[in-house]
C-alpha cells in the first residue's frame, strides 16, 4: 500500500505557473480527478507526478521516498501513466505494447518469460481485447486503442495509476462502462488513481477527491462533496455553473 | 493458448534467420566461384585449400574472398545502422546517411584526391570525415531542451545539405582526370580488400549490443516519453544508438564508399516479414543486408564483364523489385 | 580628217578597256583570296574570314600546341588552363578550364577566331560563343591522320598554309618511320591503363590504340564498346597481358604500378614489362603525339627483346 505525496510542489511550464507550493497526499484506494481549463497545465502536473517532467521546487514522493531518487526501473514499477494521445504509435501492434509494458519487471539478462506471457494473456482476456492485439494501432478506432492502452497499464501492474483524459473521444456508453469497471477494480486493489478529467460531471461522479487548478499557480483540493459546488466550479470554468440534482446525484450545468 | 502473434509471423520468426544464414553462405560461395577468370569446380576447391594453380588460388583467395567478406561486413553493418537510425529518429525514411555521416566522409575523401595524396589515405580520410560530421552534429544539437527526434533529424539534414554543397564545390574545382575516380567513389564500390579486424569487430560488437538491448529498442520505438514512463534512460540510450549507428556507417564508408539503399530498405523488408520486434529484426536485417551486398557485388562484376559497375548502383536494382514484391504481399494480406 | 576621229574614239575605247580590266581583276581576285579563308569545321559550319585572323583564342591545350607548331603561335591572345607547351604558351592569358569557360574574358580579348574542341568543350558553351557573334571553328581529331589534317586545315584558315604543310608532313613522316620500324613478328598483348581507382582503359576507337597497333602491339580491350570503360581487376587478369602501359604525371612516378607488383601471375609483371608514358604527351591530340608514339614503340621494343630474345 503506497501513498503518493506532492510536497511543496511548484510546477511551471513555459511562462505558466501550474501550481505553487502544492501539498496533497493521495492514499491507496482513493480516486482523484484533476480539473481545470485548457492550458492551465493539467497534463504537465500529471507528467511531474509521474517523474517525467521537472518541477521548479518541491518534490513528489511515494511512501516517503522522493521519486527523483528512484531509478527509472523502480519508478516504472511503481507508477504507470496513460497518455492523452496515441497518434505516434501507428505502426506498432497491441501485442507489442503489452510486451513492452512488462519491461520494468524483466531483468537485463532475462527475456520475456512464461510468467510475463501468462500475465499478458490474462489481461487481454479480462479486457476483451484478444482479437485486437495483432493489428497495427493505425487501423484501430479510438476506443479500441484506449482499451489496449489501459490493458497495457494493467500489465505494467503499478500501485500508482495516472490517467490523462482517459475517456476523451469515446462513446458515452464506453465512458461510463470503462470508468465504472476500471475504477471499481482499482479501488479494490487499493491503487492510487489520479485522472485528468475534462468533464465536471464524470469527475464528480467517479472520483472521491478533486484537485482544481484555478490558474496562475492557485489550486483547490479536497473531498468531492466539499470541493464540488457552484462557486468553486464557476470560478474554475470561468462561467457561471448551476447545480441540479437528479437521481440523487449532483449535476453541474453551465448557465 | 492465446495466439499472441499471427501464426505466419511467429513461424517466420523461427525459420527466417536460418534461411538468411543459408542465403549468406550461398552468396559467399557464388561470389568466390564466379568471375571473369573462369575456374572449374575441382580447381575451385583446390584453390580454396591454397593448392590450385597460382592464378586460380590468387584470384579466389586474394581477390574474391576479401571482397566478398567485405561485402558481408559492410552490408550487415549498413543494414544494422539503418535499423538503428529508424528507431532513433522514429522515421521510416531514415537511413545511415541522413544525418550527414557519408557527406562528411565524402568531403574529406574528395579533398584528399584533389590534393593528389596517395589512394591509401582515402579510407582514413573517410573515417575522419564521418566522425567529424557526427561530432559536429552533437555540438549543434546541444543546448537547452531535450533533443527530440525531429530536432535531431532537422539538424542532421541541414548538416548533410551543407556537406552536399561542399561536395559539388570540390567537384567543380577539380581536374578532369580526377573527377572520374571521385564520381566512382561517390557511387559506392567495394575494393578487393579484406574488412579487417577492427571493422569486423565493430559490426559484431554493435550487433551483439543491439541484440542485448533489443527490448530497449522496442520501447524506444514507442517514443521518448512513453519509453521513459516505462523506466528507460532514454537520453543515454539515444546517444548510444547515435554513436553506434555513426561508427557503423563510418566503418562501412571507409571500405566501400557511400553504398546506398541497403540501410534504408533492408530493415523495412524484414519488418514486412517478421514485424517490429528488434530481437528478431536486428539479426535478420544484418544477415539480409550482408547477403544482398554480396550478391550485388557479384552482379556488378559479372553483368557486363569485362566492364565493372559500381556495386552501389546494383544494390538498388536488385533490392527494389524484392521490396516491391514484399510490400504488395503485405498490403494484400492486411486487406484480406 | 585625222583631227576629229581620235577625240571621239579614245574615251570610248579606254572606257571599255578599263571596264574589261576591272571585271577581269575582280574576277581573278575572288579566286585569289576567297577560298583560302573559308573552311568547313567538324560541325559542318562554314567559317569564312575576309583576312587572316590576328587575335585567336584556343580552347584546348592541343590546339595551342598545333598553332605554335605551324608558326601561328604569336597570334594567340587566350588559351585554356594547362596550356603549358611550348614555353611561350605559359605566359598567355587563361580563359577557362575543363569545366568552365570565362565568357567575359573571351569577349574582352576581342578575338576574330576561336578554336573549339568538340571532344572537350561543352556544346552549350560553344553555342554561347557563337550566339555572341564570334567565329568558332570546332574540331574533334580522333586519329593520327586527323591530327595531320587538322594542322593543314588550321594552316589554311590562319593564312599559313606552307608552314602548316611542313608541320603536317613532318608529323606524318615520323609516324610512318615508327610504323615501318615495328617488327613483323606476332603483335604483343598490351593492356593500357588510364586510371587506377577504378581501372579505366581504352577501346579500339582511341588514338592510343592506333599507336599501340602501329608499334606492333594489340590492345587487349580493343573490342569493348565504350571509349573509356571501367574494367574489373579479374578481367585484366584473365587477359594476362604481356605489357602494361600507363600514363605518368610529370611530378610523380606511376603509382598504378605498385598495385600490379603483387600479381606476379600476370605475364607483364613476371617479366617486368610495365612501362609508363608521360601523360601530357599521350593525352593531347597535337604534334607531340609523335613523341608519345615513340615512347610506346620504345617500350614495346624493350618488351620484345625480353620476350622474343
């Protein structure tokens, strides 16, 4: 069980301040959503949490260990990330992706072993993608690609899962199904989950904590029931938001 | 049992390396037996032992054998360099010379020829030029920001263009009698000279390392960010790949001039047959590249005998039909 | 009676007489001057000049040499790079090299005749000169006979036919002497190597081939189609030549000989019959071809004494 911490984290990208002196602790079994307008730096923050982008000051730690002290391998065994775009993968097959995802667990002098193959097989079955993985990425639809990438994340078997707009461009049906199934599974496995989300309602429905990036380094974080209100969201979006209730759930709609 | 890869591809991964090895052996044998000096079978075997007539033995052991071995080493080295460049730059159009290595080598060689230095200096000049070009590239690419594939490619292309302009200039100021020799070198041709220990060693070492690090190369093909997210130290790895590809290219160019086509197309041919997994792609590319150049060199000597064509011209003529055939088949397969 | 008639007859008679004389003169003068300064060049164009040219530009070293040989060298105002024979040619202004002709300089020299070389100058360059209104006399000598004929033709157009005839005859007689001196025995097999990296040789259409045959040799690659083909090392080994000839640059020894030293299986190497000819002599289609041929004949006679005893 590991928890992910941002300690006094300040991140800047180009001339934009993403966050300043951010202190959050994400405990195992929690699902966080990062919200904010376009360009506020959500992806950059996610990359910094993954150890892929530098921070201006502060640190990111897993179980009190600063991730910058970890070797690339150790970090990859702990943190898995789903990227926003997959246009640059067109010539690879799904199977290539799944095998590559086992890399952090395979020693330099070892090869892909029986154990790895079994994990890949099981994951492919569980995610119902076995019929897709021989084809090149370029010929698959957006939804099929996402599913394979998520399966790769499962193969990588990390305690921390970071997702950059996981359900973008997917049909609504898929969006709901994916989030429901995956998050239920990950909660049971007590993984630390942080998602960058664009849709306020999906975020509030599926995550138990929210981190709102308000721009210029300001941020707001806390449990969803506390953070999700008209005032905060109106400030976040820059447009008045009205809250409605339907089926016992809060819905946030622009005025 | 889950069918991880299509049945055809996984079977090919087993027998293709064996077939290619056999092909290399056949190419080598043909290159030793066939030539302008006609040698019968019994004489041929005697010559191999060193016991044939002085002419036959000299032709087979001192002329044909070193050149065939060179073709094997150069062809394999160029194919490997091409595969590495394609992974490094994540661009299917990349070949060993795209970042300017052969341009630098050519400029130094032309300088040496213009200054009238003996021909034995040419290989040294070629190697120096290639390494100079690589050094310049690294210098230009330094500075803030991670050197992305596109930045590397762009800088390399500009460098190559610069060398190209210098080559044209040098050709325009040289004397008529020197130009013939220069043009012949620029087209790429094998000398009847053994590859030498250091060249063979370089190719072998690069092959070994590429094979050991083939999983890393597979990851690198996914892009810098993704590879890093899976724990790969990409900056160091990419530098190592660039160095390996450049040294391989330098070794090839010092022996045979800038032979084209092999570095670009052989890795693609192998990809069409066995996919992008570098564990299989690398060894197959090296074997296929070697066999192709040995055959091309043989044809260059024999097609219009007694006239000799530069081997670098024949590689394209031999390779292009094969490549188009493979491409057709794979297109048909993917649409069926 | 006498007083009136002469006055009326004299003007008419003298008028007719003068008229006839003028006509006769005119008629004769046409024949006297016109054909001397009108020549057809190798392109088929007729070059005609009203007077012998006094400012001549030569676009090839061999043309420079011929001009000096026939006594018209002092009329040269511009030559190509590498026009280094005879000594006076070195002082003349250079108007270009094998890859580039300096048009502006040629124009500034205001030549009344330009001698072009179809085998070495670019056709487009010669056209540019013609388009400027300059008279360009293009030639392309390929054989020994062509060289002698060229001397005569240039003598005609330059107005020095007698001197040119002397030079041409001297040339032809020298060639004939060398030919007569050759042995009646079977011809020696000769390989002529023009360049080493790669191996360039010459076929039967080349003047070097003519000289080799004139000296009692036969060129092993005379049957090839291309004028200067690249041949493989093995092809040369297969012909097993008895003599290897090649050019020698003035400042260096013939470096191509070192390559052959490691092939004692070749007859020419085993019997030490590798000879070099000064490159300037054999590469220029001018009067010094005779010297080149003498050198070739000299080498072949040495070889003959080695082989035939």
